[in-house]
């Protein structure tokens, strides 16, 4: 009796991950611009012990890349069309708002956890926008690959 395992070929999985990373970077730029406009980019830099906006951008985009790649792995097969991609992207952005903005970042900076301030609500908007852009860019790239 032989056992057959069905898996995604590496080249397809690699392309999907790259599409997620690119989507994450696109969403990260949009969200980063919002952070820049609201003056919260320095908060990201503080995690690195810096006040440099450049350090904040580097960390923010690195995290955005990771989130984009993980989105591709977790939801790539479900995000083949625009509406599901946007919905899953926004839901994933909201999850990272809870994990990152309400829990991990405040814990790193010695701030109260799960505090629903004006900054937190602005961050939710940014995370939802991030997720929407991530999902849509991911889907555009995946669909382009199949044409």
C-alpha cells in the first residue's frame, strides 16, 4: 500500500509567499504613510530603542513583510478573488491590530495593554487598510501569474 502526499510544488508556494510579501510591503507603505501623518511612526522606532523615523519605517516594513508572507501561507488558497481577499486581508489586519498594537507594542514600551485610546482606534483603521491592500495586491499578483 502506498501513501501519496499532495503538496503545493515549491515553485508555486515560493511565488505565493513572494506575492504575500509584496502585498505586505504595499499595505505597509500605505499604513506607514498614515502612521507618518499621525506622528506614530516614532513609536515603532522606540521598540528598537530609537527615535529615528527611518528605524521605525524599517521595522514597520519588516513586520509588514512577515505578515504578508504569513497571509499568503494561511489564506492564499482562499484569497483567489478580490472580495474574499479583501475580507480575509482586513480580518488578518484586525488580528494583528489586537496582537501588535494592543498587546505586543504596548508591552515592549511599558504602556498599558489593550487600551482603547484615539491612537488605538487610528491604528485599527491603519491595520484594516493594511489588510485590504495586502489582500488585493496579493490577489492581483496571483491572478497575473495564472494569465
